[in-house]
């Protein structure tokens, strides 16, 4: 990560050697027929040049399709994450570098000047300029019909909204009233802070620029209730379901839902090239085939996927290695970045008043944690290759301390029983299960998204661990959208998911994953919604430790040095570990990455996680290619 104490300018590209531009055969006919400009006219004046030999990779060849398996239509959102075109992004070493931007300047972590690439175009050939930022700011974020609460909280510092200005057609500036050190990291996120949209396309769905008659026609045609719903549906880039929406990503969607197969094709105006003048990506197409989550491992093992990471986990590794002998596949093991491969999340905002009170008592969370036999989980589910740990940062992080991993992570049923007795749960009923204050059996329904066999396998062991201390666990599988909606509504008692997303943070990365900041945080979704909405939705935290985490996060946002940030991280990690807001089990588990045997430039060893690597994104899948048969 880059520390910025004063004005800093970073350039993204190296000089391209004198060479003939290499037109993709995929576009050759369109160029010849005059339906598309030749490559030099489609690229920015200063494209981002990827020097593959300098990265230890080989120069690729253009062409080919890649098949991937996904568990549902919603997973089309994986493509923008894998493609990972961002204003700034992380490289394989987790350094921030300009990508879509040609350069940026940061002064005092407060004033950010962003320089676009002159001549850069959207996938439909229209110019990408400062006007796309202005439209997003003026006509969307500051339009009460579209953003009822005003600009997002990520653009507010100390209660003051950022000042936005257009300097020239390829330069914009964001000026915060106080330091905003995580502004650039938010632009590099898997789901980035969106500052721009293709305004020439989006204006047709905006009441300011479109006639009421045409808007009414479009509203009916797209089956939405009003123009606001129309604008949101047609401009949804994070979940690319509109093939007409221009993009800056490496591949553009060509399929609208519903469908069982989604096709993405190379973007003719993509801004990256390799060092010999070939426009990236190397692959022409990405094809996502929808399959049931429980058969993705089997389909992968029979060669029905050319590149697969999602839908498979370490328990599938043996199957994949066997498949190498029968199909032209190659299996690698990357290191997962989550703080825990499987975590339990007691919902401190659940509707049930008895369980809400219990879950908000730290003794309950500690009791549940020490009741778990992590050694058994590691041995049975990970062949002993994982690390038995609380849900915290990994040893690969400079912020790691052993005490974080060890906090309330020992297997100690006697301690668990004492803590549960202290809570007043001393009476037991049938099967030795404790009785709640209202006379009910102490049974917890743990809900899953139904996408991971590993979660279920781990939970089946935990069922026995909890029964030994008088707590009954029942497993309920659901679907992701329903599951998260139920959690937000307080209908979920406890859920299972991976632990903190970024287990390899630096001090300069925001510690917001440790505080109630987002509605998708399963242990406190209502409190997270309150923070995310700038205190306009959800409920304010009423638990002192949760309020303290938010206060520390606010302090971090006002820092100007890495040392200050590291100290605040330490305080938050200590509090997080002691309070056991997420009950971790095992981390650092290997993640199988399966690819076609002739696919090149896929790292043999790397970090795998949603953040900071955006799964495959930081390793630039646009540079993956097929060797000749």
C-alpha cells in the first residue's frame, strides 16, 4: 500500500516500443468492413502497457473462449470482479497503481486529482471523459429522486460532503474537508465506489434529459414502476445484466437474463495492451454456465470448466487431483485471505428478544467460541493444513499478533459451561439441552446460503460440539438473496459465512470490516445499515463495544500517517478479538484453482479472496491465454 504524506503522482504505463499494432482476429472483419475503427483509433492515446516479461509472465496469443460454472444468474457479477478494471487497483503485490486513470495526485490524503487517459472510450465507442463523472455527481448523487439521502457516506468526511470539480475534459478533483485515507482503496475494491457512469447512454433514462412520453414508454417496456427504477435497472454495472450498457471492463455482457448461459465478449476499446502492442484481453469470450451449486465440483472434475475457483473448496481438492489424470486440467492451491474459512455470526440484531439479549452478552459469544473443537475441524475438513484460529488477520499481514488468533479460540467445554451457567442458563431439559428464561429449549437455527458443502460439513461437527455444552444447533439452507434479506429483517438467529474478507490488510487499508459499517455484515446488519446510510436507515448501535469500534474507525479516517493508522488497527483488532463478534474456526485453508492444462499466466501460488485481490482480479485474467495445442 502507498503512504501519501504530500503531493504524489503515479504514472501507470511504460513506454510502448515501436511496433505495429496487433489487431485481434475477433474484430478483423468489422475493421475491414468499416464497421469499427482500427486498433490505434480505439485505444487511448496513452494506453496502459502491461510488460508481461517484467512480471515473470509470457507474452500471450489472442483468441479462445473460457467456460466457467456459476451457481446462479446473480453470479454474472463475478465478471467485473475478475476483469478488475478500476480507476486505481491493486497489483499482485497489493500495491495501488493507476489503471483506468493515467495518473492521480493525492495531497494530505484530502485532495485527490484524477487524470483520465485522453481518447479513452466506452465499449460502444463513445468518449470516456470528465462529463461521465459530472453526470454521476450532479444528476445522480445530488438528485433527491435517485439518491434520497444525498451522496454516499464514502464521500462524506466529518459530516461534510466532498467538493467535486471538473478541471478539464480529462481531469476531475475531489476535495474533502478532512483526511479521507481510504478514498483510493475504495476505488480499488471488488465492488468499487462508483464515481462515473456512461452519461451519453444513461441520459435517455433520466427525467432531466428525456421526454415524459418516452420515459413512460421505456418504463413500461422494462417493467419497472417509475423512471428512478428504470435508471437504476439500466445502469446497474456491478451486476451486468444489461448488454446495452457501455462498460470499461475487459469483457462486455452479451446476454440478458433469464438464461442458463451468459456470454461476455472482448471489449474493442479496452485500455490495456501488452508490451508488443496486442490489445488485451487475450481471450475473446467468457462463457458462464449456470449449474446447481452442489454439482459444480463434479462438473469441474469432468472438464466442463476451463477456469474454476468459485463453487469449489478445499474438500474438493482430492477429486480435482484425480481429474488431472483423466482430463486436460491443472490444479493449483492458492491461499485464502479470509480471517476464517468458516465463521459463525450470532445476529445481535435478531428479532427474538431472548436470543438478542443473549447474543449481545459477550459471555454467550465467548462460550459458543470455546465450545468449538477447532482441531477436529482442521483435521477432518482440511487434512490439518489450515490454522486453528479466531476470525482475525493472518500471519501474512504486518498487523498480525498471535494473541488475536488465540483469543477465545481454545477448546474448553468446561469454560463454556461456566460462562453459560453465569448467564443463568442452568436448567436443562431433554437430551441435556439448556432451557431459556422463557421456557424454550436453547436451540439455535444456523442458516446458510446453501452454496458451500464445506460450511455444512463444518456445521455438522459444531452441532456435536455445542450439544456437549447444552446448546442445540439446527442447520437451515436457503438461497443467498433470501438468506441476506432474512438476516437484515432480524429473522436469522445465527448464520454461517466466511470470516472477515481481508485477512491481509496493511495499516493504510480501512478497518471498516471490524465495525458495523454495512448491511451485509451478518452479525449486526441493522447497525451496519445505519452507518452505510449516513444514519438515515437501520438503527444506531446500542452496544458499547460496537460504538467504540465505530469511534475508532472515525479516528482512523482522520489520520495522516501510517503509524497512527497501525495503532488504531491494533486497538480495533484487540477489541474485536476480545468481544468475539464473529466466531472463527480455521483460516489459511488452501483454495483449489482449476484451469485448462494449456492455459498460461495463471499464478501457481497466490492469495485468493474477495478483498483485496478481487478473487482472480489482481492477477489480471485479461493476460491469461491458451498455449497452442
